C-alpha cells in the first residue's frame, strides 16, 4: 500500500488487491483506513482519496520467480 501526502493536507492512497472482494469488504476497508489516518496523522476525513486496483491471484509473485498463489496451497494464503 502506498499513501502519498499532498501539500500536507490531503492524501491519495493506492492499494493493490486480489480480485473477488465484495463491496461491503471494500467499504469496510475505506472506513477503517480513513479512521486510522484521521487518528494517527490528523488527516481530515474529506481529504482522503482511495483507489483500489484489482488483479487476479496469478498476477502476484512474492519471490523465487513463481506465481505465488499458483504454488502456495490455498489454506496458506494470507
């Protein structure tokens, strides 16, 4: 996750996630992220822009030149 502070007053956040999360899960993420940034850095709620970028699980590699979600058993996904 990357958070860019703009002119010290607003933030843009871009998060990459695997496809398949419901609208309710995404809304919970937006709300919790906003809550944490308001509490920890004093950001105003209206000054946060969030963009989720979804992709397929086979698009992820966490090293060793492997498509991790294709080689790691599903019960070990985080």
